């Protein structure tokens, strides 16, 4: 099983980034998937979760309206669209599914 995130980087406050996670080694379409993030000195927190068929989505209350989660079960990809970024969104973002974690991708938002 492998989850590989990409799309992180440096963004300005108010900007956008789209994270991508490519899954392999398991039947992606059968599993709910999630994005988590972890800032220095803080616990890892859930950002968003999407059901296996993409029909149900959860976004953390504080991020609703700015972040969107979606998936492509044919391409075996999970996405996180992040808009109106704020400096407090700076964190390492992780893809999670089937009890596995990706290595994370760093997002840094400058003020």
C-alpha cells in the first residue's frame, strides 16, 4: 500500500493550493479517505473526509467554505482544494485511508 501526496508548497495569504494523493496497493474505491494536517507543536487533526463513493463529505468546521475534498476513483486520486488560505493553515498535510498514511506534503502560507 502506498499513498503519495503532492501539491504542497508556498502560498500567499488569500491564495489557493490543490493537494493530490495517489493511492496504490489497495482497492481505492472501497475506502473512505481523509486529509489530516499537523502544525509544529500541535497534534495531528482531521481536515476532511470523503466516503468511498464520494457522496458524503465532511470538512472540519473551521475550514468549511474554504476547503473542499473530492476524489477520482478511476484515477485512484484524492484531492484537497484549499482556497482563501491563511497563515494558520501552514502545516504538513497527510493523506489517510485503509489505515495507511502518506509521507505528507508541506504547505506554508505567508502573510
